[in-house]
């Protein structure tokens, strides 16, 4: 049995269960984009320089909008997206660090979380950034970046490849 629920009579959100009881979320007949990507290898962030985070594996990608070769999310449906990026990291030594996690839209920073950390040797931390972001559904794209300054020296930090803590994900909340 298939049941369809339309958000309006002319266009909008459609919820359709398939023959096995799974629900497929669509917007105007197109799968509503949702993705979750993670790292499979550690990544080193240099001193005082923003670097694109390498999310080279996917947990899921409902509309094939996340590209693991470019680490970009380019949705096919215009609308408002909830986007999240988390970065699990460790410093090279016991120091005072200034760390940022950013969401870039079309090559420019639009959301950021920046925090100072005092970490002991071998101590890890997580920094998260979230945002509700409008995407045009054709040319807009999103990327996640990391940044760090080691106040004591020009050291590096390592972003750890943990599929539970170092993630980049998002979903369509409302069509345009």
C-alpha cells in the first residue's frame, strides 16, 4: 500500500512510503537532500590558516548531493538547510589553542564557531558549528573548514578521523 501526503495541492513536500514501508521524502518529485559525511584519515591543520576539511566517506546521501572528491554539498532543491559540522581534534603538545570550525558557502565563510582551548598533552576536544542556510538548489555549495592558532608556538593540530565526532551533515528543512 502506498500513501502520498502533499504539502499543498500544487507543489511542495511529498511523503511516500514504498512497498517495504520505508518513507521517501520528496520535494516537487525530487528526493529531498540529506547527507552525512565523515573522515577516514586524520588531517593536520597548519598554524594560522583555514583549511577545507576532507570528508571522504558518507554514512548516507539521499540525493547524491555530497561529493567526496571535492568535499562539497551542492543540493538539487532550493530551500533552507540545517547544516552541521563537528571537528574532533588534538594538539601536538600541552598548549593554549585558538580553534575554529567554519561553514563556507560558495567559497566564503558564513557560519563559524571559534573557541580558545587550554589542552594538556594527549587531550582531545570537539568544536561544532551549525546553521540554517538558504541554498538556491543549482549553483550554491557548502564546505566545512577548520582553523587553529597555537598561542605558544607555530604548531599544528590534528583533526581526528572519528566517524562519530568529525562529521559534516545536513538536510532540507523547507523548500523555497
